[in-house]
């Protein structure tokens, strides 16, 4: 059995994938990514998931023509979309779980 933090990290990545799908649909309809995740309401017929670690919305910001989407991760510290790899930390313990799309 996986430790809870590893299981929750996998769930967080799956939730990021679902949000990425909604972001792509939004971009197809509007020609660009939204400024905020709240704009995804009504784009898909499922609720946009909350971050499994914080219980709050995932972090999100546009980055050029792309975006950065992140979970605070198992350390429960919002690093502003900096992954453990970027921070030189242990992926399972430190840093955010980041989904980055280049524009």
C-alpha cells in the first residue's frame, strides 16, 4: 500500500490533468487560456477539483501564452508553482506539484 502522501500526490496529478483538459477546451473556445480558474465554470460538465492537500483551488497563473498549474503538495507549503525539482528538493516531501504548459 502506498503511503498517504504518495497516494495523494498521484490524485493531485490526476486532478491537474483534468484541469488541463478543461483549460485546453477553454483555449479552443476563446483562443487563449483564462486569466483565472474560475473562468472554467461551464466549460466542462464536471466540477473543477480542489487541491487535495489544501482543500483550496489549485494555484494557477498564465505564463506567456502558456500557464503554470500547481498543488501545494504534501509539505502543505505554497511555493508559487516551483516544483521540487526546480527547488532541488525531494519530490515526495518538498515543493509544489507542478503542471507547466509552454505557449
